[in-house]
C-alpha cells in the first residue's frame, strides 16, 4: 500500500475521482484507487458494480466523463502508447469472425512491432498450433478464452488485466493459466484480476478491492483483511465483512 | 496502419457481395452500351443507373460492414493503436474496395465505348460518389449502436439524396418562381452529392436538356470549366465532412 506522504514511485496505475454514466445508470461513482507494482489485486463485487467499466476505463475503451487515470505517472487521456505495457484478457473475447487464430495472432504481433521476444508459453501449453487455421467463428468459448489468454501474455507486459480469466476454461487449462499468472506475479507484474470464484484466487492474490454500485468499498492487503476479520480464507473474510457492512 | 489495412482489405476482397456488385455493374454497363446505337446515349443511360445503384450499394454495404467490424475494433483498441488509425484504415479499405469494384465493373466498357475524356470523367465521378457514400455510411453507423437503426438511417440518407432532393428543389423552384432564386438553387445543389455528380457529367457531355433545374442554372452561372472545378471541389468536401464528424465521434465512443 502507498501511504499518502510517500513519494509515488511505486504507483503503476492511479485512478482519481472517476465518474462514468451509461445513460442514467451510474457505473462508476467518484472512484479513487492506487495500484502498485508487483501486486496481484483481486477486483470483486456483485454483478454490475462497475468492475468491467473500471477495467475498460483503464484500457481507454470507455472514456469517463470526470476524473483522470494515470499510468506510470502519465495521464492516459489521448495516449495510446501506454497500452504497450498492458496485456488484457476480456471476459468474453470477441474476435473478427472470418479471421483464423493464426491471422489474429499475426496481426496483433504486427501492430506491436517493438515486441522483441514473444512469449509463446501459453500458445504451446494450450496447443494452439493444432487448430491455428480455424476461423474464430467456429471456436468454442473455452478455445476463444485460450486465444485471449495467449494474446494477453504474449508481449510480456508490465500490467496484466484479466477479466474472469478462468471462466469457460477446462480444469487443466485453468491450472496452466493460474501457474502462468503466478509466474508473472513473481516477475514483478501488476496483475488486476476479476473473478467470482474467490477460492480460486486464494493462492496468489495479495490485495483485495471490493466495489459496489460504482464505489470503492474496500481496498486492503489480504493478510490485513484476514487478521481484522479473524477468518482463514479470503472468501470467508469477505462474507464476514459484507455481513458487518449490512448490520 | 498498413498492417490493419492489409487485414481489412483481405477480408473485404473475400466478400461475395463485392464480387456480385462488380458483376452487376459490368452487366449494366455492357447492356447500356449494347442497347444504344449511339455511345453518348449509352453514357446517359449508364449515368442514370449509376446515380441510383452506386450510392445505394456503397452506403448499405459499408454500414453493415462497419457494424460487423465491432469485434475487430474491440480487439485492436486494447493494443497500442490510435483510434483514428483504426477508423481511417476501415475507411480506406472500404473506399478502395468500392472504387475497385466500380472501376472494374463500369470502367472497362466505358473506356471501350465512350470517348476517352468522358470515360475518365465518369470513372472519376463514380469513384468519388462511391467514397462519398462510404463516408455517409460511416457517419450513420456511428450515430447509433443499434445495427437496424443504423441501416435505417443509411437507407433514408440514400432515399433523400437519390429521390427526394431533386423533388424538393423542383418544388421550391415552382413555389418561388416569381422571385429570382437562381442563386439559392445553385447553393442548394451543393447539398446533394448525387446532383453534383450529375452536373459534373452533364457539363462534360454538354447536354443541358438533361440537366434538370439545378444543372441548367449551374451551367448558366459558372460556364463549363468553372462549374466542373467547383462541383469537383464540393464532391471532395462531401467526403471530408461526413468522415471528419464520424471520426470525431468515434474517438469519443465507449466500446
């Protein structure tokens, strides 16, 4: 965590007073956040609480009407280059239907010309080679997720943003991905991950962000959280906390 | 930009609708020249067909294609690519394929049957018209997220420019026949790219009888060469303005 008086050299991403409406619906409500290098942050909260909107705002896909987001100290507004350092795995990967897996991978590599050595661990582990000539339209949800994961890790980014990464993956693939996430964390990546399966996050998450109705309810270290609630697991601590909040 | 353009172009070239469009234009052109014994009559027949079909196909195909490119745009946007680059690549890709289809379909018979100057003029004007309606489609598809609505807007735009506009001008002309409204009518004709294209070709062919009201006044007012230059410039504006506004809106769009 970054106390207020400390120089912000560890800040990777800061979110300041972000507000976003979709029509009348308030998806993000004056949200403030600081995310540091080397942390693995679980972003949790009920459906429609603004998790995906927050992620998309960081990626510049959604443009908030108020507030600013900085990436390594620079405002991301009107900037595209910062996305070189981000690997993003969407919740539901949507790809051009008529392109083959190979074409998609080649195109993205072509766009990221600077990428010197490409990380093909997941490409090999998921055995994508076998069906690389298949069109994206014909792929199952799980296979599409494998392609998304491969793309997210391919360019060895400093920040990984994973939206429900294991949803739809078979247990073996999910395990491979989990190991890859842990490896990235050990290398010092900032990892932002959303998931509804709290038990899955248990092994590698270092911080928890809990959101509700577009607001930040809680941002804590996992160890602190467990200590204050007196529970053994993240899932139990969160439930404990929610009950407390209600009463 | 070239990278993105390459994949856009590859995808459109594989599209059967573009191929069918090329064949259709070729059929129209060959039969227009085959049926008329006089080449300049053939050009006029072809002109009337082109003024209806080229805008319709360009605007509809582009609108649908842009909506179907949503996934493609989403994929690219999470990578370090400028939004304007994605939008421009799509625009250049679609414009190029529409122009290529038009040039192959009508250009060859035009060069064979019509005199060279007229053929070149028709090819240029038709290509501009194609690009204009690609730009109009870009604007209508960014106005709404709903594909059906977007296609509706495109069809209405086509109806307006291809059919309603001339009627409206005529109506105005009759209503205000007692007043000197020639200047107004000239200004109005700038508001319809299809009218402008017609004027461009007819000024070249020098058949004022076929020009309709706006065209006749245009020639009176500017004489042939100035009229040509002016209408050409206005057509370019018709590409730039809709595309500029669509780009501005795309840069602010939530994906």
